[in-house]
C-alpha cells in the first residue's frame, strides 16, 4: 500500500510542477503567495514548491524512510 501512496504523491507532485501555469489559470492566483513570494510569480513558485515537497514525501513513502525522517526532524520537538 505504501508503494501506491508514494507513487501517487510523486505523480501529483510532478503534475503540480509541470502544469503550474494550468493550475494558476484555472484556479486563480493566491494573494498570500503573491505577497510573500513575489509580485507576479509568487503563486507559480508556491505550486512548484508544493509539487517538489510532494515528490520528496512520495519517495520517502516508497523507500519506507518517512518515519525516520519525521523522527529525525520534528520528532525531537514532540518527544521529550
């Protein structure tokens, strides 16, 4: 099951990176992203970052490294 979840996340992430312009045209620009990331390309940058993160977490799921990654990063904050 983790393979399917990982492949799905990687495919959705790749689609978000490759089809950023289509997403912006069909769903509109994000005022928050335009304010925080730039004046005319903030929304596109936001979708590309989301896509790259989805690809990264998809590969973590496929390789079964998600638990180690989460424990190594945010686990130290949550576990005493």
